[in-house]
């Protein structure tokens, strides 16, 4: 009796695993294809019109730890 219950449970588990692999939502494939490229996105938003912001190198302000 236990062997039969284990066999049915194993078959059900395999069936569920196979059905989950086959059923992929189509929205995942479509969402990646419908996204604009990075250049198109920057042109749409107007990134090129933003002012330039320089970043200072702070490596000399915070040097590495000293040896003791």
C-alpha cells in the first residue's frame, strides 16, 4: 500500500514539474522585445540636454590605512 501511494505521488510530482516547464508566460518574451534601446531611451528623455557634472577624485583625501 505504501509503495503504491509513493508511486502515485512520484508520478504526480513529475507531471507537475513537466507542466510547469511547458507553461511559460508569453509576457516575459514580449517585454524584452518591446523595450527600446538605451540610445532611444536617452534621446526620448533628453539626457543630452542635462548639464555636465564633474566628479572629483577623492583618493588623496582618503588615503589607504597606515601600517602599524
